[in-house]
C-alpha cells in the first residue's frame, strides 16, 4: 500500500499524455497537462513518503520521474511522428528507471 501514490501517479502521467495525443478537442490538451501534472505530483509524494531518511536514490527517482513526465507530455503535443516516438520511448524509459531506483532496497547491515 506504500506504493499506491507512485503507481497511481504513473498511470495519470501516461493517461494525461495519451489524452493529449489521441484527442483533437482543444480543451483536452489543458486537461491532459493537468492530469499529467497531478500524476507527477503524486509520484513525487509517493517517493518522498516511502522513507524517513532521504538518500541519493530518492532524488534520482524524482529526477527520472520528472524527466519521464516531461518527455511523455512533450510526446503528446509533438506534431512529427518521429519526435513523438522518440520522446515517448525516452519518457517511458525514464519512468521505468525511476521505478527501478525507487524500489531498490537498502542493504541490511
């Protein structure tokens, strides 16, 4: 249950990006940005609430999530198909890297 904010945030980031990409209604872009921003905020809150002591892993995960959220959002707005594909791939890779880093367990001493 500790990871519910991270998972929900990632779903909202991807959902907001998909909303920007697949709809042609002008207001959908604004709604997509708002949904993706809410997802990014939830993801960061999920990372920060996970531990009391903040280490390099939390900050790397936050940077990866922020970069992935930005790239996925940019992919939703891009006009050229090559730019959409490349930024979407890098965005998803950054989100996955953030997940991997945030789930690394500390060594038991």
